[in-house]
C-alpha cells in the first residue's frame, strides 16, 4: 500500500506542471472577462495606492469601503478609549474621503477616540488637535498597551518588527482537506477538518493559525458551508482576527463559499445569502475572492452535492495562489 502511495505521488508531481499551467491560463482568461467573473484581487478602499512606505492623496468620491464603515467601524462607545490603526490610514478634516488629509496614522499607531460620527468615521486626538479617521481601519487596543501608548506611539508589534511565519496558510473545511489531497505535495500550511465550521476554528483551529501566521504570511480562509447560520459570528470573529494578523504583517483573504448542488445540508440560496452578507460585513483590509462566480464561469464538477473532482480543486488552487501571491497588502 505504501508503495502505491509513493507511485501516486510521483505521478501527481509529473502532471503538476501541466495542470497548473492550464489552470493559470484559464484564470487569466476568466478574470479578463470582467463582467463574467468578479475575482476581487483587492477590494475598493479610500486609497488603494497607499502602502507602508508611501502615501498618495485619495481621489474621487467616497469608496465602497467607506460604506462598510458603519457596519464594521468603531461603535459610539469607543469614544475616550485608545484605538489602533490596522493599516496606514489618512487623518482628515471631515468624515469622508472628500475632506483634505492632514496626516497619516501608521500601521499600529495608537490614538484616542474623542467622538464618533454616525457614518462610522471617528474623531481622534491628532497632532495637538483633532481629525477624522475611517473607523473601519481602527481596532481596539489591549488595556495595558493603551494605557502606556495612548500618546500616539505604535503598539505591539512594533513597526518594522519581523514576526516569523509561514508563506501561506489555508484555513477551511472538508473542501480544503480534499484540495490538499488533490494538489499533492506543496510547501504551505493547511488548517482544515471535514465537517467543521466556526465553532471548531474558535476552539482549536485559531491556536494553530496564530502559531504560524507572521510577517508576509498570506492567510486564505474558506469556511462557512457547514454553518451558514453563523454568519454574524463569522463577520465579528474574522474581522477581529484579521486585524490581529494584519498588524503582524500578514495579508488576509476570504474566499467565498463555493457552489453546491442538491444535498441535505445547505442550499444554493443559503450559500449565496451567506456570501453576500459576509462580503458586505468584512473589514476593508480583508481581501475578498469571489471564487463562487469564478467557478460558475470557468466550469466545475460537483461529485456529491458539496465536493468537487480533482481537476476542479486544482483549478481553484491555482486561482487562489495567483490571487494571493500577486496582490499587495491593502492600505487606505
């Protein structure tokens, strides 16, 4: 039996280059179709060109990410407490991108929130005065850190600190278990168990993820098909974890729950409703990958109502790698 497995692995390695090349070509073809598929390599943000090393003025009206601020931003109760910038973000003279920038909070910088605007923008203490920051880019600071660093210094981890981590981490359920088997030997970390969802990840999976996520790690999450009813908890939990991982220097992606066929567990309508609410509720520094639409356009084979054949898993794997490895950290 062991000998057969070894032979199987060798055969998969020989075929690997061929299917990867074909899948990448298909990905480029479908993505270039524009309206045919929406693989979001990067979500809209106030200033997608802003990187940790450069700040460029935002242009145009309020972007899609600003409309999310009210949903994922800081509640009114945050007034008077220290908050931390998850990514580099503009400080403006008013609550919107149309207002001039008066400076930038660097990733990890801590500021005191003075008041909250109904739009989700926060009034913060800045430069001896005050300014507005999109609340979707702020996260709570541990009490001990906030007490010592509310003056504006960067909270832990320190800016520029290198935290060792894996190159890429796949977080998912049985679909990722089967995908790992389909692609064969690879250098990435897979944290996935069949039939599991958010409860499992909160109790067990998150400790494994925290141990391997560091500076430069690409984190790809694809959970939800087993417990679509937990959508509100998914949004709250992964927004919090994405903030933590982003502050470590990781880049976080969430891939849509992919299509299902007739099965006794979840319907197509439930999956689509889950994806719609999840995409709208995730923080703007979480990059959304619409693999659901991609599969519908590219073609797929579902073998039991929930899972796919090896060719479909390999195509998805190529899509995920291409998207995650070729996109930059999202900054406002």
